[in-house]
C-alpha cells in the first residue's frame, strides 16, 4: 500500500513538471559557468519579452522535448530551437554551461548539441537578449561584434526584427529559414527561404532544391516583384551589402508590437503581428499574392499578368502555339527574329516589370544607363540589362545572359528592363512609329487647314455661343433640384469655363470673410454669381500638397458623374496661374463640423442613419452603377458635405482612380490619403480596390455612431484607437457603449447594433472578409438581413503607439485637427 502511494506521488510530481513554461522556475537572463538549466526552468530576457526553456510542440505529450526560445506571456510561440532534429525523450533534458562553452544533454550524459569557443575565455556567459537573440560572449564585452556565438545566426522557421537573412562572407555562413515538418514536428521541413546569391541578392522559396517562388533582385527600395516588403508607417525593410556580409532584415516603428516572418509547413511566407484584443497572431501580409508569383509560370520570355494570364513580350511569339491555346504556357516564348550580334542588334525598353531570374552584376558596378548598355551590347550572350540601386551607391549595372526567366507584369511599381532585339525587330518598331508620326502629321495638317478656313467664319460666333451656353447652364443648375439617381442618358463632357473676373467678383476678390474652409487642395470660398446662385470655389494654392494632376483628375472624374449623393461640379476656371473648381454651395458644410467640433449641433439618430445610407448609396454608385468605376481613396468626414436638408454628398475626387470594367485591384508607389481611414493593404503595400473604400466607409460609420475620430481617439483604460475600442466593446457584449452621448433616445437598439456590426465587418483586416457596398446597403436597410460576425479590424492601435506624429507644420485646416493627410508615401 505504501509503495503504491509512493508511485502515485511520483506520477503527480512528474506530471506537474511536464506542464508548459508558465509554471517554470525563472533563472534570470544569464547562465554562468557550472550552472545548469533543467527541464522546468527558464532563462527570461531582461524586458520579460522572451524566454528560453524546454517545451513539447504537442502540449498533450511530453515524450519529445526541445530546447527553444519563445515569447513570454502569450500562448506558446516558438521562434528558435536548438535541437529541432534531435528531440529529448521525457523530461531528462538539461543545458549545462562550462568554462569554454555549453552543451545540451539528454539523460545527463548524452550530449546532443554543444557550442565551444576556440580560444580560452575569462568569464563566459550565455545570455538571452530582449530581441530574442541567445548570445554566448565574454561578460565584459557586450558589443555584438564580440559575440562568440548567437542564435540569430542559425534561423529556424522564424525571422524576427533585427535577425538577418543572408550571408556572412568572411566565414561563408548562410543564414536562411527552414519550415517545420508539421505543426507538432519542428524538424527541418521541405521548404527553405533564403537570400541568394550574394552578388545580386534575391529572395527565393524552395521546396527541396526546386524553386517555388522568387522575388528580386533588390532594387534599392524593395525586392523586384514584391508589393509588400517596402517601407510604410509600421514596417521598415533594410538591406545591407558589404565586403563582410550581405543580408536583409527589418525593423518595427513601434517597438512594443510583436511581429515576425514565418515560412509555414505549406510553403507560405507570412508576416504576422500579435493582436492583444483577439489574443492571436494576425496575418498582415502573405508574400505569395497570386499564381503569377509561382516560379516561371509563363516559361522563358513569357510575361505573367494577374489571373494568371501569360503573354509573350513584344518581339516574341509562343514557342508552341498549340500548347499556348490550351493554356499550357510552360514552354514560354521565342524570338520572332534571331539575333545577329555583329549586325545591328539593339535594345527595347519594357517598363513596370518584375526583373528576371539569374541576374549578374557587371564588373564595374556604378555605371550610367548608357555605359551599362554598351557593356551588354559588347557581349553577344547578354540578353538584357538595367541599372538599379542594389548596393546604395546610386546605381548598379545588372546583366542577364541566356533566356529571361520568371517575369511578370508589375505596372504598379516594377522596374525597367532593356531587352536585346534583332535589327529586323528594331526596324519594324521604327517603321510603326514612323507610320504613327505620319498619320499624326497628316491629321494635324488637315485639321490646321480646315481650322484656318473655318476660324474666320465661325470663330466669333462660336465664342459668343459658348459663353451664352455657360451662363444658361449655370442658370438651369440654379433653378433645378432634380434627383439624380442615375446618370443622364445624354452627357455633355465639356465642362463650363468661368473667367477669373467673374469668380473674383462672386467671392468679393477672395475676401477672408468669404473663406469657408481649407483642405489639401487649398482654400475654399463662398461666392454668389450674377444669377444669384450660391457657389463654393476651391482655389488651388501654390503650397498645396496636391497639384495640377489632382486638379485634372477631379475635373475628369466628377464631371462625368451625377448622383444625388455626390457633390455637383458646376465648372472650372483655368486662367493665368489660377486653377479653380466651382461647386454647388452646400450651406451645412462638412460632416466633421457636426461630429467632432466642440460646439457642434446635435445630430439625432435618424439624421445619422440617413447620412450613413446616403454615403453608402453614393459609394455604391461609384463602385458599381456609374459608367465609370471609381475608387475614391480619401473617404472621410471632412469630405462629406451636407446640403440644407442634411443630405450627404461625397466630395474631393482629387486622388480618385478610374477602374476598367474587369479590373478589381491596382497598386501605386504613391500612397495618398488620410491616416485613420486608409486600409491596411493600401497603407502598407499600395494596393487599393473597392474594398479600400469599404474600409474607409466602416471607419466613417463608427465615427458617425460614436461622435469620435478614429485618429486621435483617447480612452483612459487602454491605448486602442476607435476601431480597437469598438472591437473591444463588441467582444465584451457592450456595443451600445460606443454611442455618442448626444444622440437622443429615439433610436432603435437593434438598428444601432446592426450598424456597429456592419461597420466592424467593413474594417476587417483581410480584404476578402470585407463586404461589398451592395451587401452593406442590404444589411443596413433590411431589418432581418443575415449579418455575419466580424473578425478583428485592421490597424487597431493608436497613432502614437505607431510612433507617428499627428501634427502638421503646413498650416492644417483647424476643422480637421488630429488628421494626417498623406499626399506621397514613396518607398524610395
């Protein structure tokens, strides 16, 4: 009986010892000579961020134990493993520190992993740093150059901030990532992710020895063909190339954020951030965007477009037209004309490309474009060249020999590639250009002669009629209050022109008393035309963050749109240095005056709901119902104007984009918009679509309900912004606490909760999770509509936590305090 009790006690003791590291003994952050770290004990970094200890991947089993580094105070997330291919049976593992190194033992006698210094050490220590790096060094030498050994040199499946992916050239050490075999088996898996080769580095994912994905080479701002790995307000990529090492790493602006790259067991490269609200890792970016990121999907000289769809470059044709017609593109393309090195070969520029594989750096690195061309032209095997800033010296001449492999269209931020062409192809291109020039010249002559004949007859009459028509248009707009729910069947695309004297007189010479606002475009003035019609005049200022391109864009876009929930453009003034847009005047100004102004007027729930529905209808028209498909890109409270009946009208189309009928997404180098309203994929990688506007609408909806700004929101109990606060209340079952205290009691609880739920659906992190505006309208307007549960929003932390300044030194509009408008956010 006593022996049975003894066995029971031993079993209970062993079971408790096998629990996770949360119950483990803490042994500071340093292990010294003759000290032993046993299973059940942990080293913890000084800032309490990481811990080193023994763990089992499968928490239900303690048969296979590993020594690893993981995050402290969050569910087990292992970032480095010492013995990933050699597990320790049971709880017998120990890490022993000696006078000249350290060893990992199983059963106290079998050393399964060890590190030893080549020189005699005076006072060695093993220390876990707060960035997750385990270092072996002399105690009195904390310089990273003095590390005898560090875990950052031996990456497993995770890349942490400051961890280097690349090469140490002085000793040939290759630092790269290897996936786990499975979720419960950390041994080396099939996939590896590395930076190679050192000369013209590119990122490559391999399955075994076979390339699966490739991004590169580095072009000074990003790896060619990668949309995500570039600087943004949260993430800073860094590339270094020197005679001693070549590596890629990254930093995070807000050091309190937990973030990492992983290569998954399925061969995906993902960037994750820890979410305190949902208590899980949120996938921010997956490098593999679509099938065009698969290696060499279109074969040699094939160009891949989103879909995927393969096309041969100009000057090339399918190698096998039969296979090409069957959508088998693997054979790629061949030249229409064979090269003849000594007989007039030249180069044709292809812009917006992901650069091909197998690049070579010219012997003389820093060459001009023309010098690089000469180098390539002088070598008959050189098929293409370009100049990019690989090493930060202003430009490197990069050459390609043999076939050009693994290219794709990357018009949103690609590189220029100069491809060698035969003399016949160059002549064909020149003939085509010459034919086009001849047609232009002939057409120009005909038009000029015709114009000269007609100008004397009808010139004076035309000028008189145009001016009369402009005033008739203004008068008809003044007296007409038609409800434009659809575009008119007939459209006069010539926008009425106002002369400067008329606009100046209407605004009393742009007097300060008539100034009613200030935006990124410039000041806005109220005016009265001779007809008595009230107008609003947006005057482009010389120090405006926007410019002539935005002016033209707004004229082109909004002149072709008519809807009751879009502001009406009456005309424009282009005279001398002046650029002005003439709008209908809306007496209640913008929505932010009612939501955020300290002396604001009350908005009843019905008024707020009607404003939300009007904005939604306007966005649906832009995205779906108009002849042009428009992405607004800067939807916010200050760009929603209100007429005398409080009907909302979307304004400011200066950075809007027109999409083709089949187009679903675009990308830009110039991220333009307003922080707090921008979607994560747009702010971080320049991708925008109708779902970007949906995200902005969701932010605006939650602001209308709460009467608080997302950017600049403050709560004494946490550091979340409005999105994070709304998400927190939703998970706690208290969504009505989000409501503005000024809302009267005539609201319907179900209607408010449904609006909050729809708002959270719109601001979800992942693009594909967000609804379309047609679905949004259905959910908002239908009491019994099925509304799914939202997932975590994107960008839930406050501006200050991201290390960004919410002030501006450029004389921001006092009516839009705490609002940061981005006019250009360029990776370079």
